[in-house]
C-alpha cells in the first residue's frame, strides 16, 4: 500500500503515515460508536433523563474503579472516547486485581490516540493514570496504586486528553489506475472542491470517497470503486491532502428485470409499475425509481432491488426485484379532538389484494361532533336558520384496480354519502365517480372520469338543491424524494371538471391547480427552501347557486395559518363566511435542521378566497408569519407551528397567535 510523503522543508515538516490511522479511526472508533455497548438512551429522546449508574461496591475479590475523562468538551469526541475505551465501557465489571485494570488501560492508549486522529487531531495524545501512577511507566507502580484501594474504595482512573491542533482538509485529488487525472468533463471540480476550514476527520474523508464513487455511478458506471487512498498529513501546516485512485469500470445500460416474491400478486401488475426499459442508461436514480414505484402497490410490503455483479453479453446490467406481500386485510380505528371540528372517531377496513391482481377495496367511516369544538359561529348559524345538531360524518367506499390487462392504466371508483357540518354551512349529499388513470412514468400521470353528485347545501345565502354530472380530468407530477418530508423536487396537480347544466342545477366549470417545490441548499439537506402556490376557480353560475362544497375557502393549518379554518373570503349575511368562486394562496418556508432530529421552520403564508370567478387583487389578501418546530422521526416529522396573523379583521374571530400540531410538513 503506497504511503505518500510531504516534501515541504524536510527539517521542519514531519509527514506521518496517516492512512493506517485514518482507516482504524474511520472503521474502528466510528463503528464502535454504533456497535459497542454504552449508556442506553434509546428512549431518552432529548437526553434529559440519562443518569450515571452506581459503581460496584468495593470488595476483597474485585477492584471497582471510577473513570474521569479530561481535556475535551467536544461532545462527539468525548462520546467516541467513551465508546472506544475498554476501561470506561467495562467500569460496571471490575477486574479481580490491579494487573487486570492495568491491561485494560494499556489496551486503551493506542486506540484512543486513533480516535483523536479520526476526529482530525493528528498530534493528539492520551495519558492514563491509575491513582496518579502513569500507564506506560513502571507496571508495578500502577498495579500497587490500584491494589492499595482493595476493599476500601474505588480506584481513581484518569484519562487525560491532549487534543493538540485541529487539522483541516486542504485538497483532494483523483487519479485513474494509470495515475492520470480525470478531465473536468468526467469529474467536475465541484465534486472534489474543498471548502475552507473543513476538519480532516476520517468520516469526512470517507464521505468524500463515497461522493466520488456516487458521481461515477451516476454517470453510468455501476462498478466504480476506489482502489487506493493516499492521505498525507503535514504537521507544520496542520493540513491533510488526500489522493484517491478510482477505477470507474465500464459504462452500462439497464438490463432485464427479474421478479421474485409476492406469489399472491399477478407479476403483470408489478411489472406495470417498472418504467425502466432494457437499454435505458444505468444510474442509481433509475434503480431507486424502480424501488419507489413498485412500493406504491398497496399489496406490496417490502421492495429490494439488487444489481447484477457482472454485465450480460449485451453490456447491460441485470436487475433483480425482490418483493414481499403485506397482510391483505387491514382494520383501523382512531379518535381525535380538534378545536375546529370537536371530537371525532374514524374507522376503516381495507383489502389490499382483493382478487390477486393488487386490487384494493376500502371502506371509511368518519363521525364528528362540531358542538363540542371551538365554534364561534354557532349563534350566527342559528340566527341564519342553518339548523344542525352538530353531528356530521362521511361514509365512503373506494376501489382501485391497478394495471388493467397488464397495462399502465388503473381503474379508480368511489361512492360516498356525507353530512358535512362546517362552521358556516351544512351539506347533505352523496355521489359516485369512476376514472381511468394512465401512468406515463414514475412521476407523471393523467386521469379522466365521470362524476355524479346530488344533495342539498344550506348557508347564509339560502338553500341549494343540486344534481350534477360531470367529466373531471387531471394531471399529476411528483418528482419529490419523500411524501411527508420532501427535500428536493417538484409536486404539482391540476384538474378541470365540467358539470353541464342538469335538472334544477346550473352548469359549472371547476378548475384547480396547486404546485410546490423544494430546494436543498446543501448536500446533507439541512437547509431547505420550500414554496407552495394554489389556485382555484368555479364559473358558470352565481355564487348563491353553487353548492358550498364546490366553493373555495381559505384559512387554517393547510392554507393560511393563523386564521380560523375556512373563514377567509367573502362574508355573507349574519357575518358568516360564504366561500368564494376563486382562490389564491401561497406559502414560503425555510426548513433548517439544528440537529439530526430537531429543526426550526420560519414561514410566511398569504391568500384568500374571492367572490369573482378569477382572483381580484383589489381585495385584501390576508398574510401571516410564524415559526415552526420539527421533531424528525423514522416515519416523518412531527410538526408544531405557531402562526401570527398580520391582517386581523373585525368579526373574523382572529386570535393573536395559533398553534398547529400535526404529522408531516405543512406541504
């Protein structure tokens, strides 16, 4: 293994063999942090409840001891020292004699120096003393010092850390197996660029190595690998230079895809969700897209995509998709309480593979009671003659048949009955719909169908009896990397539904569009800018002849935070919100991770509903600002948003601040 040497001023500059220490620190100390036993804090989410266990009691048969670590207040270095140190980790298991304690201490000295090197302290030193006797000095002195405490007290052990100067990463060079630099068009300088003041930690070097390999893989080289790394530390300048030797391997295309698992689901259904074709360019993103799209089948529980270890005769890379099935039947019940809707109970039943082709059938029942919530419009509703006992609910049935005849067309059907009790209106109705959705790719789909609805809507403007039959169409695009916590990509949906005039109902045209985008400012996605804009319009009839459930309302946690739910827009008789014929709203957030699990999110929202069929910018657009807290879990972030409305208005029941709690990002 080649060891590089610095040639700078031979008399002053000492170049040390960084590579063995780098590897030991990177694959030793850092892995020990995850693998070796230590203080258990799995359920201490914020580190508030941890406590040091009581040391063993002194006895004739054992030498219990205490360990004090000094010289560093860097939490990550201290944790790595504790996780690596044998004498610290085994402090609850005392040795029988002083020689055993000395052996533990001697085993720690070299390992702990490697830990310091792994964190960029290449001149770091570790001194261990047993009751003042140095480990590394006369063994008899340390053993005698330990034995003097037998059966009378805990042997004091001190680990003194001398970090020395922190080394920084100065430059990274990448060569091919022949020792030549890669041209910029193959390996752009941005991939190897090193910012100022980057510590020369083993984790940083190994992460840079992975980044270089990932770059070549993204360029179609599935077997790219680093065959040598040559780090050099310069003790005079306190810097490190690293040279990687990379074998990119051949450029490949995607080959045939083999399926395995899920015998209860028709393979044609699974294959319809694989959009990659043999001969398409290889990339890790293409492989990840296969995993993501197949996982969208409701009956599939797990998806693993393996890459072949060699290319086939055509120079393509075979892929192997291994899937597992979920339990077919699913029953769920949940209870909730909202200051808007009051208490509620929701129950559902789902079959996720009804006939063996991945079909899903789902029944949902939801019931709630508005009267026990924060209902500021109760008196106004009563005066307006909108009679309701506050009990509302919805019963619906949904059927989805994916991959009709093995194609990328899906059948979607739904039927429902509802009693929608809102703060300013009441709707009793029902309907049924059916649609065909075509999946063009993993990110883009379009659908068209038939929708029929009938019911009665009552608000401050009066009563509307409606019977509508229409043709809704929509397109959806989603290139984001996560459903609940996207960090990059675009998400957009646009729909248009035409309901021609029918018996006792005028014709209406409903248009909706919403888009959001996410931009990560750094490679680790700790700083993200997110923006959202929404638009809606319903035309063809006066506002008073449009059912309330077809009108637009703004305000609330998923709209303009800080304002009461569905209250922004035109105000009718009795000072009740009546909704609008158009909608415009927008949000902007900066999502900042303070730690791996805690984040803060300053945000700005704006929007309202308008009486006209298109937004009228002469009307007041309400705005709010706020700050959010995020706790990131394995299933998505837990969200707490505190919003402050900037445009309160008389009779709007607007509070100075409103707190929202939910799962997932706001959009």
